[in-house]
């Protein structure tokens, strides 16, 4: 399904994460839409489709990632040491699961 999505460049009939959501829910990984309901300061695991990644000069080596779920968008930061260790994987990924510290 991921390869089909990559090749045709438009969404399939079902949202891509819908195929994984049941298993992700069992693993306590939340949709992006739920991040806003988490109390500030608590950690949360999210899994979504990557919309945009940016590495602006002002970010001091950090990779900024915008991810989209069926009902919401969230943003994350990948710190320089983690980016360097996982560069190839990160740059080729269409979907990501991330541990996010909510502020």
C-alpha cells in the first residue's frame, strides 16, 4: 500500500494509517488528533504520515517534521544526534512513529 501511495501520488480510498490503527492502538500509539487532548508535559507516542520535513539553518541541526493523521496535524523535532544516526531511514520514510513530549 505504501508503494502504491508513493507511485500514484494521491490518497487511496482508505487513509494510510487506517490499515495500522488497530495495532497501534493496542501499543498505545495515538493518532495526531489526540495530541491536543494530552495534558501539558506528558509524553505521548504518535504515528502518522509525514507531510513535511525541514532542516532550516536556524534549527541548529535539528530536523523539524510535520506529520498528519486522519483528523489532525502535529509537529516534532528530531535532535541532531538522532538525525545523524538515522538519516537514511528518516529521509526515505513516508510514515513515522514518534515519541513526543507535549509542551
